[in-house]
C-alpha cells in the first residue's frame, strides 16, 4: 500500500494521552504495517529495529504502544484498523481485476465475433473495445428468430422457478442483519452527535465488535457525559464511541483473563484465597499457599460432583 486514509480528528482523540515520542512511534508502526501489508514481528526487538528505535525512551515507547494499540497473535502484532484497511484495499484490487477480465470475456466466441486483423499494432487494454483496434471488422448480422415454438412471449409456457430459490439463504439473512445494524448504529450516533454515513468504516468496526444497541447507547451516554464534565461542546463522533466500546470490551476481556490466571501473581493468589476464606499460614510462601488453594478447589469440585455420581 502506497496510500492510506488518515482521519486527523479520530487519530488525535485516540492518541491525545500519548507522549511526543509515543505518538511518533505509533505513526511509524502504522506506516510500517501498511507498507508490508502484514502484522509486525512477534519479537519486540525486531519491531524496535524496524522503526529505528535506539534510545531507551524510544524502545520503551514501542513496548507501550504495542501493548495499547496492537494485539499479539500467533502470526505477530496485529492492529485491527490496519487489517481492515488492508483488506479493503485488496478487495478493491480484486474487483478491479475481475472487472477488467470481464470486459474481454463478455465477447461472444462464435464465428460472428469481430475479427482483429493481425500485425496492425493493436494494443489491448482493460478499457479498449476490440472494434477500436482494427478497421477490418465483420459486424454480426441481426438475429430475428428470437422465439422458439411453444414458448412465445405472448402466452407461451412460463418457466417455473423452484420455490427454494425464492427463500433467502442463511448468509443472506446474516448480511441483512448486519445492514440493519449499520443503519441503526449510524442513526443513533447521528441523532446524539455528529452525523455519519451508514457505510463509514467506523460503523463497520462497531458492528464487527458484536455489540448490541444497548451497549452503543451506553457508550454514547458515556461520551456525552465525559464531554460535559470537561465543558467540551464538540458533538460526539463515531470514532469516540468506537474507542469507548473497545475500551469496555478490553476491560471485560482483561477481567476474564485475570480471573482465569489468578495463580500467576501474588495479588491474584491472595484474592483467590480470600474468596475461599483462606489465608497464608505463618511463614508460608506463595507457592505453598497456591498449592493449598488448588487442593481446596479440587476438594470442593469433588464434593459437588459426588451427588451427581450417585
């Protein structure tokens, strides 16, 4: 990709809390992401080298920005917005190529096809018609026999359409549901803040989060309340609502991950112990306390399963 859209207002709002170095780091990471059209390497040192981060402050900025704006996956550090724009760019390329191929394939292949006289220097391209290339063409004679016996347009037998073809498929239903969400979310944001088009990429990103209308309404209310607290009269926009929804989703995921990995930190072990009514005994270290907690959890699980076994 040699070009990508940069929405100044959305970017400024999402990065207002960053330091000067972090902002520059984020911008470099995005440009590298678009230039390579793939996730950033898993190894942070390689990422730092890619954008020429040398000082300690610059290297720390890379770590901070990756953790806040990117997601670590098996194939590298991914950025949702960048992935979306790259996919849209490739989709446009594919459609353009298919459209060009379709122009040539649309010509009939029978003997009545216009002939191109060889060796006249004709250059074919995606927009040129074949008759433009050669003055020596044979035009197809008009076909007058357009009807077949027994199937005249004025009363002939009508072709029967199978009933199952008239029913929408599951994919069509899902697509229609997404369209309805686009319209609904765009209307909600336009009503309470700045007007936005149904096909705006931020509306698509909100739909892709899988949120409900209630969650969008709550995010809009939060955005308005935040603006009122700081006496900011600027109408809320879709980018701000999207950022709030993403933040709420990350908090839920973080809470879920923290609950699942309570044994990885001392604070988590203490919290889980309090939930079970247990405390460390004397000079008991965290490893020993964690082992007792696991034992207690196993005992309680077995006690719950015994009645079902009988």
